[in-house]
């Protein structure tokens, strides 16, 4: 009798605030999705340090911001000191 249960906003409001506070420590994976056109296994085998891989995204274009495989918004790349960073531009 397996199946999925859709969580509606009505159910979310029934969960005590204490449980939401406790869930704040749970780990999640945050990533940005940068698409590369026509990337093949052959290209993968040819990868080497120093290679530049061109993205299909235009310079400055927003990229999907993903948490645990779900798109939660959009972000843009920027340089922060010596680090590459993303600035959140929109939440879904």
C-alpha cells in the first residue's frame, strides 16, 4: 500500500513550532545548476586541469538554485574576494 502523501499548507500549519525549530539543524544540499551544451562521455574522458568548459548560460544570466534536487530559486555568479559566490536573485 505504498504511495506518496502531498503536504498541504493546512498540514504544515498543524506542525508545532518546536518541531520546525528542531528541523533547522537537518543537513541539506545546496547547489547551482550550470548547463553545458553537448557534453559527451568523450568530453568527460578528455577533461584535464586548466580546461575551460563553456556554459550555455549567457554571462550574468541567472542559474537555478537547487536544494535536495528541487529548484528553490535563481542566482547569479559573482566574485567575493578570492571566492566564487552566488547571489540569490529570486526565490521560487
